[in-house]
C-alpha cells in the first residue's frame, strides 16, 4: 500500500486572496537559456544512450552556467564585442560494457541546437563559446536505474505541484508564450526572446510589468522603438483581458528614458537576450517546473532541468505532482484547488514514496469523505505508471521551466 494522504486545506482559494504575485522568465532570459540547454543536453544523452546501449545510463547535466558577454547595440545595427561563455558541467557515462560514446560531442551539439531554436538572432559560432566539462561517471550506476525493476530514488527529496492556474497565472504564461511564438516574431522581428512578465493582482486590479529586449538591427530609431512599445502594450492588455474581467494595466520596459535621443536610454540588444551584455544565467534560478514563479503557491527550490529522468526524484516528483494536481481538479468533482507534495526516501522505489500528500480546497457543499477515495485513486494510478513521466521527458513532451 502506498502512503497516500488526502486532507482538507484550510486556506482561502487563490482567487480570493488579496495579493497575488506571478512571474515568468521567458525563453531568452539567461536563467531560462541555462534551463533549456541543461534539459536539451540531458535529452540528447538519453536518446544517444538508448540508441547505443538500449537503456538510459546515469547522468545529470543540471549545472549549466552562462557568463555574459559584451555588446554594442545601436539603432539599425550593432555588434557583439565579446561572446557569452556557456559552461556545460555535470556527470555522464562515456563507456558501458566496452562500448564508448562521445558525451562531450553530444552535449555540445545539443546545446547549440537548442540555442539555434530558442534565439533566432544569435550567431552561435561567433557570439557564444560553448565549453563542456561534464565529468565521467561509472556505468555501474546503471543498476540503480532499475533495468530489472523499478528505479530506486537517488535522494531523499520532495516535489510539489498545484492546480488549477489562477487567472493571473494563466495570463502571465500566455503573454510570454505569445510574444515568444514564431508567428509573433514574423510580425514583430524587433522583439527579442528575453522577455520577463511580472504580474501583480491587488484585490481586483492586475498590473503587468513586462521587460522586452528589443533587437537593435530592426529598430531604426527612438520613434520605431516607442511605437513598438505602444503596440506591445495594446497586445498585452488585450490578451490579458481574455483571461479576466478584472481591471488590467500593462507597462512595457519601465526603465527606458523616453527623453534620451541615443541608444543608451532604451532596452536594446543585438541578439535578443541580455546574456550578451551583462546578465549571467544558471540552472534552477528561474521558473519552476510548471513554468512560473508563484510565491503564493507551494514551490520547491529544486532545479528540474537537466537532472536525469530515470531516478532523480527532485525532477520526477515535481513533474509528477503537477500532473496529479491537474488530473485531480479535472476529474474529481468538487475540488476547487489541489496542492500536491511527494517525498522520497533514498534507495526506495520511486513508485513508493515515503509520503504522497494532497491538500484540497473544496467547492461549497462538498465534503472530504465524498472525494478522498477518488483523489487517492488518481494519485495511485499516476504512481503505478510513474515511468510515463520518464517517457514524456525523453520525448520532450513535458516542460521543465
């Protein structure tokens, strides 16, 4: 029997709380770039291990560090003066049963392919230096991955998740995803990928502060820049109002100096990311596993991206708890809000957590006795099929940041 605990959460639902803060760091933020690279390297190694050895070998690539470069963006042009440095570290297995694999080559290739996809204005060869210092682990660690059974937890750790998203959470996510969509970039090529959306709901007013790195070669002067800002403000406000009937006010690039006639007064970049000129990045310093930073909600400090998807519970349980929470609010009638916490014990099978806890806020008229067994059933089903999380991660079907 799994240790599944379901209890009532005595707390105001998120929509009834007076203050709510929500943040998302877009895909071009240096921390998000680090997360994306780390996860891409892990996925690249997983697929290479499967191709060469028939199974995933032990690895963790969650220690990507970006050291910012230097640039000189100017209206209508600009150049990179010093490339950004990207350091790939962690552990991987280069040899198993006499067969070798090029861990460093796979890692560097995966990192560059991710950068090419995420930052369309970045010249990878001239504007980045990708260095691999991934340490070499032992193939003996394959045993703990459970090739002959359920993988064993690599640590005593926990993961958390919640559902559903609030109005503010949904709009913050939707704004970044729209502004960083390929279709939007075609219409507004001057908008870079380094976008940060900060949402504040104060009672029934939502204030959105959005930082958008503009790409200098597509901005000929102050007028074009300011016109783009006004267009973005209208787009962000319109999208936000699709998610709420509350009052919404949007601000774009509030640090700008509109009286300045030179590039120095505006948020301009050559490549679309602040990593080119002063902002460093690290894995796990930005969005949580569900893609947001939500201080009103339960959160884990664990970095999710880059950890192995086989037995690293710091990764698996954060994603698993989010899936559980989503299914609970979708499938169990009467659940208004669900908070999930799953705790592992090192060496125990990952489908047998030390504790799997669901804390529920119910709709009026519903009682815990009516929903408890159904919630336990959802959780038990997911734990029994926990390897589905691994499969989804290897195929790139789950977001990790």
